[in-house]
């Protein structure tokens, strides 16, 4: 007697058909020992029950559709684990853009503290935007802001990919 399919949808991505849910007259069956044959659905179900396992639909679009004789719950568990691993890799590959801001009159020690913070961001594979905010009459001294950015880069021992200048800001991006 075939096992009931106790499958629950996970994120609507994968839906596994097994045993009586399969509606194809003829299927290619992959046996646990590695053998593969084309059988009628009735014969394939008989082979699966003889082994004490389930008939699980693997490839619905193939001609004829491909089924595998295996335990359905183990197959569903393996699919969920692959999805979980794919999500984890996707999260790790995403880089965030972090920002470190300071003024033109920052002290050397404070600059080193900001550099340590930026180093932590870079260690986590994030991009870092370093911004010097200019206030009032400091806007006329954008050359000093660029010197400060270069000093910051020397502390971190990195180079900027691009440096941009706006009205009251001078910023650079570090990868």
C-alpha cells in the first residue's frame, strides 16, 4: 500500500507529485539501483510498492515524464535543503552600501575610530561610502576635504573607486 503524501507547500516554489497524484500513462522510472526503464504508470506503481517506497515525479516536461522510486519525504527534505542553501548563498553574495560620515574638523583619533568602523564593514564584504560633510564657510575648502579623504584611505590602506564632489559634501566609494 503506498504511503500518503504529507507534503506541504514551501514558498510556492516546488510541488512534488507522488504515487496516485501522477497522471501520465507512461513514465521513465529510475530505480534505486540506478537502472532506468520506460513503464506504464500501473507497472511503475507496482514496482514502487514492491520496494516499499514511493513513485516521485522528477521531470514533468520530459517525454516520457521521469519518475524516481524513492521515499517521498526524503525527496521533499532534500529539495528544501537545496532551496535553503541557495537562499543562504544569495544572502552572502549581496553587498550592502554602508556610509561613514564626518566633518572637516575631525581629530586624528576620531578619524582612526571611523576607519576601524569602515574596516569592519569592508571585512563583511560591504561597499563603504566615505563622506566629508562641509558646513558654512568650509564649502570653499573642498581641497582640504579631498586631503582628509586621502588621509582616511591611507589609514585603511585602500584606494577609492570614485570620488565625487557636491555642494556641501565630498565623498568616495571603497570596495
